[in-house]
C-alpha cells in the first residue's frame, strides 16, 4: 500500500507516541517515588512514637511535674495528628489502606487509655506502667508493620515501572531503527542503486515510489530524470552532429570575419579596399554577383564603387543609381538588411536582374554613426534565406567596411591638414626672415641704380656693401631655416638635441658655447620638444644677428616647470627702444612658446648682454593637431 503521509509527519507521529509513553512512565515513577518518600517519613514518625512512649514511662517513674508530663503527652498527640492528616511539605503521609487504618485506630484507642494512666495522680506503680507501655508498644509495632507492608508493595510497583521503562527504551530504539530503515535507509539505498545503474548508462532504470513523502518525491524526480536522460541519450548522436555543424559554421564565419577585417585594416587605397572587400564577401556569402554602392554626402544617389562577377552592361547602366529607384539603393529611413525576391518582369529596372537569372538579392546598408554611407547588394540565381547568425555577419561586415572607409578618409584629411600646416610654417619662416632680407636688398638695388645714374661713387660703394651684407645674411637665414626643419629630438630627453644644435651653432659662428644641466624631472613630450628647440634656435639666431657676443651659455633646469636660459655677453639693447629686427625675433619666440602653453622672458640692457628665459610646464601639450606637429618635425 502506498503511504500518503510525508516523512516529517511519520517521524513526528512516532516521536510523539514514544514521548507520550515516556512521559506517562516517568509520571507514574515520580508518583510512586513520591508515595515511597512520604511513607518512609510516616514510618520514621511512627517509629519515633515508640521512643516517646518509653520516655513518658520513664518521666512518670521519675515523678516529674505534671506540666512536663502534660507537654510530653501533647507532643505525642501532635505526632498522632500528623500521621493522620499528613504533611505535604516534608512530604509525610501514611499509605492508607484498610489494614493500616485498623492498626492506626488500635493505636489511637490504646493511646487515649494510656494517656490517662500517664496523667493519673498519684502515678501508677512501676510494674503497671511497664505492662501497659508494652501493650501500647505492641500496637505501635503492628501499625509500623502495616506501613512497611504498604511500602514494600509500592517498592515492587516502582521496580516494575523501572523494568517497563527499560523495555520501553529498548522498544523505542527498535522502533526508531525500524522507522529509519523503512523510511530513510531503504529509500536511500534504492536511490543509490538507481544512481549506480544510471552511471553505468542503464537509463531504463526506475525506482519504486512507495509513498508520497519527501523520499517518494525524490524517487519520482529520479524517475523523471532517468526518462529525460534516456530520451537525450537516444538523440545524442544527432544533437552532437547538429551542434558540431553549428560550431563549424560559426568558426567559418569568425575566420571569414577576421580575414575581411585584417584586409580592411591593411588596405591603403579606396579602390583596392572596395574591390578586395567585394571579392571576399561574395565568396564568403556564396553569391553569384556583388555590387558595392556608395552614396557619400548626397544621400539621393548611389555610385557603383566596386563589383565582383557583376555583368558589365549592368555596371555601365547602374554607375549612378537614384535612391529608391528599385530594390537596390534603399532610402535612408528604410535602410535595413533584407532578402528580396526578384520577380520576373519586362519593366525596368527589374528586367535586367530577371533576364540574367537572378532570383534573390540581399540588400545590406553600410552605416557609420547611424548614417547610411552605402549599400552592399548580393545577387543569387536561387531562392535564398538567411539565418539570424548570417544576418548578424553581413551587418558586421558592412559596419567594418564603413569604419575602414571612414578611417581612410580621416587619414587623407590628416595628411591634408599636415601639409597645410607645414606650408603655413614654411611661409611664416620665409616671411619672418628671408622675405624681409629680400625686401631690404630690393631697396638697396634701387639705391644702387640711383647712385650709378648720378655717378656717385660713395653711394655706389655703400649700396654694394649693403647688398653684399644682405646676401650673406640671407644665406645664413636659409641655412638656419634648413637647420630648423632638419632638427630631430630624442624621445627620452631633449638634452641631446640641444647639444647637437649648439655644436652646429658653434661651427657656423665660431663663438664659444657652454651648456649646463641641473635638476631631475619627467621628459617632455616629443612634440613639445620640437617647439622648445625652435625657440632656442630663434634665440641663438638673434645672438648671431644682433648681439656681437663672444660667448653664449645655455642652462637647462629639469623640473616643474622646465626652464631654459640662453645668455650672451653681447652689446645688449634698450628694452624701451627695441630695434625692429629684435622685435621680430621676440615675436617669433613668443608665438612658438604660446603653442605649448609656455612663457618667454627677455632681459637686456646696453652693454650687459641679453638673457632669454623659456619656462615650460611639465604637462605642456601643443595647441595644434599632433599629426601636423609630427609631420612638421
């Protein structure tokens, strides 16, 4: 029969039954023990009455005062009363039955007679007192004996309860063991045997469900698990084959995606990138033809950027396709990856696709930052459908294509910006140096013509000298300009580049040059070093042109901020009455310093030389595009 109670209910019922039996047994044992304790106290009190009898007899014989004898008799009365009513606080009570009551009545009757004898005046003789006392003691002994008989019966009952409790303990242990075996160990053993059979691939194994308790529920779950495993194992080979095929397809898609991505990353030309992408994607998607269209800035037109296996006459006719004119060239609001069936039609523009034999086309928009840049059209001569993974693959390929094209466009823009920056710098250098010298030479040529026309030998000689000096100055400016553009810095430290610049300056001018480096600090960024070198070169150029110095000293302090000093022992100048050439040099230095957030301080006085101080923050950065700075360097 199948049990419906749960395991916890069964255990609670058995435990509650055993507990009730144990409590009843303990209660009966306590009750018997309590009766024995009270009976023992009563027996002790009854035995004390014999002592009190002999004491009264001896006191009477000793002829004590009547008051003392009266007190002793009252004490005996209290003992009799205590035995009769009992004392629950001690506890003390007589285990009454008919025999005990009869013996107590005899003692009580004899005591009433005996008490009159003890109180009689004059007192009785010694022989009479002893005779009556012995009679009274005999009655007390019979009363004590009756109590002992009752106590012996209670002791026997107590021993019986003890044997019963021992039997209950043994029976309870047996019941608990049997219960544990029936409701716990046996079901666990069945489950263990079932699991061993499952481990050995015997999936038809089932466990008997004999109850609805927890183990029955576990057994039912085991049977369901075994049935599921049996079903799965039966279809395992087919599932493994399908899973293997799916993994192989995913691996193939990943390899293809990696291959296309690597190609896009290496392509340096738009035509090469587009044509290579078209060929690879067509082979990957197993298409019969592919057309890559690009809209650029004009979203209403799609230009044919590249194709693979696309008929030549269709390439000629669809070089420029209006958005929405046919299935190719989706308008931007509706752009999404679609599989489009090609219906046979004699009406343009579907007639070419249907006449060639194309039956399906996949249209994939190329997006970049939510903007449609172009479209990929894959043509098939069969009906085709795409899985979710294939939809994701073509969208990812289109996204990589858009990123690659935008990357090429960004590189072109960077190159254009770098060339423009280089031309701007070159124009500024020419304007600030050679252009001014050429303007000065032009003026001298005009003066020379005037002097020759007037046959003024003095002015002619002066003009020729100025021309000679101006040409030398222009040649020096050209050399210095070439030095600026050939200067390279070291990535780790600017000190070596400064040293090379000083060696070239000393070689060109013959001046004595010294260098001093102090402090420790993080190296300046390489693009910042370029501007620092240009400022120092401009300061040295001013020394060469205007200072008339014999020695030049450069100090470099590494720290926060970096500090560069160019000090000469030349003629100096008045800060309030600057020469125009000096003013131009200072302007050039300050402009360069401003590009990196640095500052230039110039201190000079007539006859005391000049000191130029450049202070550069450790975290300085150029204000122009880093790509331009790298190109200019």
